[in-house]
């Protein structure tokens, strides 16, 4: 299978008056079509920087990223990006928020509008489409944020700590929810998180980054013994604890 | 989680059957509101009455302090002469033009400074100096350059409100969550789209704030301008009245000024309410 995302010898150095900081060093990995990959690492290891590089928002100082074989030269419509908070705009209704990406890409047509309505309907938000974001719960807002991304029809979803602003209970539900949507819509996903359980529960593979400068320390294939896998049921499998221990050891956290 | 909305609705329905305690509470709130209004009115009437009585009894010299009945008479005389609304009109027009120009130009300059970080860095010391400088000192300069007339007064008003607006709006832009801007960029948004989709709508409370500040400042500008040079307007009446020792005229003009400025401020507050209603 041909990888959708290829990260090839990527390195990133930040310049400042106090000197040079190497955030990432020689990163190599790839993501296959339809795969869910998590990136875990200690805070400040450059996880988010890596996502920004893949999305074309910033450029690496060395190495290259390929999307379906094409070199990344800037932001691409193939990519949908989800940020830590939902960042719904308070001054727009739910429907207008969902249309933001299409407006920016100047792609508001009859069919894309219908697509937006269809997504809102499928994921239980149609009746809220004329409400404002502050009238929705945190989980629903996150769902709207995902639809805002999905409506531009990206192949690859980049989730940058997309659940960390939610409280734990909501987070478990939203994990299931978003996982389900991503699988249904048949998207490839790359999740950055510092939460080991979350990374195992959602991913087919986990990429472990080291402390700064971030390098790929290990890649774990997650094989869980359960039918109809969901993030929540994954947490109940016997293998889950084993992976947790492995990654925890790999993270090598000292306080 | 998705029942949250329905829960809150059913909760509200429960509340709508008003309990005696709640009724009592609502009653107390209303009574307090009425009480405050009555006291306010009482203070106002007492002050007017005291002023009138003291002036009549020659406890204070009405020639220096004027008195409510004389103010009223002056107002009527101005009206009969047909100049009352002319003076009010000119001053209000100058204030409104200065106010609108100050806000619009200030916002445009703030956008320019946000657009080019380089320009912002270069202009920073000039902005600091202009912000610190008492703009009133520029009055004579404007009169010589522009000529004695409404144009000079409007420029005076502009000078007072412009820099404050620029700094206020620019500061509003810079405190907007960078992640919101990043969101637009992840969709491939241009700088112009960041401006129109995020910055301007998100700065809406900043604009209202700037408007409120500018209402006050533009009146300062207009009156100072009219003090320096004018043949009509409330500021002109105040200065003229002071020079010829007609305190009746001065007091009348100050009172009209107070009413006009309040009306304009309330206009902005009303505008804010209208816009807020449409947003949430």
C-alpha cells in the first residue's frame, strides 16, 4: 500500500537571539491510507511543530514531507486540521461556522452546502444549525469543529491535541464519537497527544518521540483483541495495559 | 451529553411555575429599582429648587451663578431669535463628523499597522510621542493651516480621538487568539481573509469600546476648537458668554451640551444593544 503521508528526514531548528533550538531531528515515518496513527511524546518535544510542518503551515529546515507522493509546498486541501480547542466563532451560527473553510477556499456551491447540511444531519446537529456556539456543550462543539473540517473533504485529518481541552468524561465520549465519524467517513488520521491511553485507544500505530530534540524513538503496532473496536472498548482489552507499560517506559518521564 | 439542551429547557419549565419566594424576590427587585429612580429625581429637583431659591434670596449672586428660571428664559430667547438649533446643530455636526472620521480613520490605520509589522515597528516612537502630546497645543497650528472655521474644529476633534482609536483597535487585534488565526490559515486563508473572517468580527467589542471613548473625546475636541475659533456653536456661546459676563448664556450652553453629549453616548449604547441582539 502506498503511504498517504511520508515524513522524510525532517528536522526543524528555531532561531532566536539567545541561540538556536533544535526542535525536531531526522524524523522518519509514514501513514498509510485509512490508517489512524498517534504521535506521543513528552511536552515540548515538537509534536505540534511536526503537525504544522506536515500541514504546510510552516516549513522544516531540513528534510521533506510528501502527501500522496507530492512534496508539501504550502497548505493543501488534502489536509484537514483540528486544533486543541474547537475555536468556533461566537459571532457565527453553527451552520456559518461549518461553512468557514468552504468560504475561505471560495468553494461555496449548492453541492457543498448540501454536503454540509447532510453532515450536520448525520451527526445530530441539524436542529442546532441556527444556534450560536455558546449554546452548545463542549462535546457538541468539538463535533461541530470536526464537521467544519470534514466539509472541505480532506483525505488526511491532523488532530493536534484535539481533545485535551475537554474534561475527562466528555473526552472519553468525544474520543468514541470522533473515532466513529473518522472511520465512517473513511479518513486517514494523525493524532498528536501527550495522553498515552488516548493514543493507544484510537490508533493502529503509535509513534513515540523522544525529548527535545524530538526524534522517533519507537513505533508500536497496536494489535488489540476485540471485535468492533472503539476507543472505549480498546481500553478494556488485555493488551492495552501491555502497550501502556511499553510506551510509558519508552517515554522515560522524570519529574 | 446531547440531552443537555433538553434538560435545561425542562429545568426552565419547572421554574416558570412561580413560587411565592420567587414572587417576593421579583417584587423586592422592582421596588428597589423604583426607589433608586425616585431618589435620583428628588436630588435633581432639590438641586434646581435650591439654586433658584438661593438666587432669588440673593444668598448667591445670580449675576455670577445664574439661576434655573434665567436659563429657561435664555433658552426661550435663543429659540425665539431662531439661533438655538443653529448653534446646537453646528456643534453636533462637528462632533459627529469628527467622531465618525476619528473612528473610521483610526481603524484603517490600525489595520495598516497590523498588516505590516515592519511599519508598526518603524512608527512606534512617533505614535508614542503623538499619544503623549496634548493635542490641544496643536489648535493654533490647525487654525493657521486650515483657516478659522468648522474644518479646523473637525481636525481638532480628529487629532484628539485618532491616536487613541489607533492604539485601542491595534491592541484589540493583537490580543486576538493566535489559534483562531491559525485555524483560518489551515484552510489556506490569506492575510486579507484573516482580517475579514477573524480580526474584524472578533474586534467588535473593541470597536464599541473605541466608539464610547471617542464620543467623549470628540466633544472635548469640538468645544476646544470652538473656544479657539468660531462664530457659532455651543462652545462659541460659552466663550462669548464668559467674555461679556453673561453667565446665563454660559450655564444654558453647558446644560444643552450635557444633554447633547449624553444623547450621543446613549446612541452608541443603543447601537451596541442592537448589534448584540443580532449576534447571540
